[in-house]
C-alpha cells in the first residue's frame, strides 16, 4: 500500500472537490457523486470534532487530578 501525502487533509481535499463540482451545477441537484462527496465531508468533520472533544475531556480530567 502506498502512503498518503501529508500535504493536505482529507477534509481539505473533499472541500476542493465539492467546490469544483458545485461551480457548474446547483447544490440542490440530485447528482449522486456530489451527494456522496458531501456525505464523506460531513463524516470527516464529525470525526475531527469528536476527536477534539475527546482530547478536551481527557485533558480536563488530567488537570483535575493534578490540582
């Protein structure tokens, strides 16, 4: 398996693909490819937010234990 380039994240790549596709068509179109890209973007964003929230909660518990 090949390694992914670390230059840009999945979220940034998906945003670029979506913005390039929506320039030609309207957002409300029933294009299955565009819809799946938006769904993938939302999934990546949910993962990122959940991870940051978990880190925040973990850090809070560590600081409470030290005090």
